[in-house]
C-alpha cells in the first residue's frame, strides 16, 4: 500500500527488503526502534505502518519547503483599481516586495500590477499563486507588469 501511495503521487523511493538483507533489518531497528514493516522514512521523519494521514502531512511539509519563494505580497488588482477610480485592471497587485527576494532582484515594486507570468495571463492573485506553485527552484520565468501606465517586462530565475 505504501508503494502504491508513493507511486500515485510521483514520489520516487528506494525499497529495502528486510527479510532478505540483515543489514537492512539492522538499519530498520536502529532508525525506528522497531522491527515492524513497512517503515517509511521521508526527510528524517519515520512512519511505521501505512499511515496515509501522516505521510500526507510529511509530503505537504516537504512540498512547502521546496516551493521557491517569489517575495511579494499580492492582492487582486481589480479590487484595488476599482477603489482608485482609475478603471478596473486585471492582474495581481503588488502590495509589497521582500528585500533580497527574486521579485526585488527583477525590479518589482509596490504598486506594480502583474498581468502575465511565463506566458500565462494573470487576472488575479490566485492566478499568480497557481503559476508560482508550478515552478521549481532554478526555473526561468518571464513577467509582464504595469507600473502606472507603462507596460514592463522582466525575466528571472526563481
């Protein structure tokens, strides 16, 4: 069940059969303190038996840690621009930029409105969040944004 669970989530794993290799059995006892199988070890977290809830927790923490940070506080631009009375503009409104972040390095500033990320139209903050979740560390991206009435393009690596 553990192998099927990990395979369905696209997680690569190494299987060690303790019944045919004494060193694997000794490793199991020293890492978990038990001889029960299956034992799953992910990033130093040991799960004994098939505990889907615990495995999901560990994998979700792992994904959160691995997801690169862009470094902006965003909101729906349409809500902000509607209040300003300048006409409704779709996009992700940049409320703030964290120092030394990817966003700062490519030149984003508070007040900018992101309208496209890696050739995907951005209509709101959720669109940008979704686009960022598909990125891995080291991925290249392009970004189109509005600064006032000027359309600007930036490129970077997340």
